[in-house]
């Protein structure tokens, strides 16, 4: 399961526990010393307009919770 962070922005994240669509990858975090991706971030909440006023509800998904990376989706377990 490797890849460039930019490649993730075009993939939809789906939770395999409840088949819920979490959205598209917004960002990735990495260990600066090793360059290894440590987590992906998807926007939290379905209403982006409301999120602008409520605050940051981003979902941070640790790399260990990523179960499969496909051509257009990422399956996670959260």
C-alpha cells in the first residue's frame, strides 16, 4: 500500500464497518524524518457550508486503519 499523497486526493474514502462514504482525501500527514505517510485526512461532516462556521471536524485516519487502496477508493476501518 504505497503511493504519492497527491494521488490520494482523487480517491473516495469508505468505512468498511458501515459502508459509509466519508468523502475524498483532503490531506495526508507524514513522518518528516522518514517520509512515511502516517495518516490521511478527510473532511468531517457532510455540509461544508456549515463546517465553515462550526469549526474543523476533519477525520484523521491512521495509516494502520487503511485496509485497501484501489484505483478510485480507499477502504478504511474506523
